[in-house]
């Protein structure tokens, strides 16, 4: 293997169950365990750079889902919810 000056070696300790989960995902995607971890990190960092901290983003998504659930429930009750939105 030729060493790439743009890459660094890193020893990583993680729970065996997490390693097993990542290994199963890497098998599904056809990537090596290392490539899967790199891909996950790149996606995670990209999301946070674009949208902010993941816990905040997830909270906002859940709030939007709950709002939609209320709207759907109001429609099912026959409320004039949609007519009163003007």
C-alpha cells in the first residue's frame, strides 16, 4: 500500500456493537469498514456545516412533523383549519 500524504493513520476505540453495526452497513454498501466510517463522518460534518448541530436539526424536524400531524388530525375532524389560515 502506498502512503498518501493527504491521509493519516488513526487508532480508534469504539464499542464492539458499534463496530458490528458499521461493518453490516459497509457490507450493504460494498465499502470497506474504513471507507464506511469516512463516508459517515463526511456526511455528518457536511450536514452540520449546512444546517447546524444535528441535535438542533433533528429537534426542528420533529417539531415540523408534529405540526403536520396536528394539521392532518384537524382535517380528519372536519375543522375549518385550512379555511382559517388566511
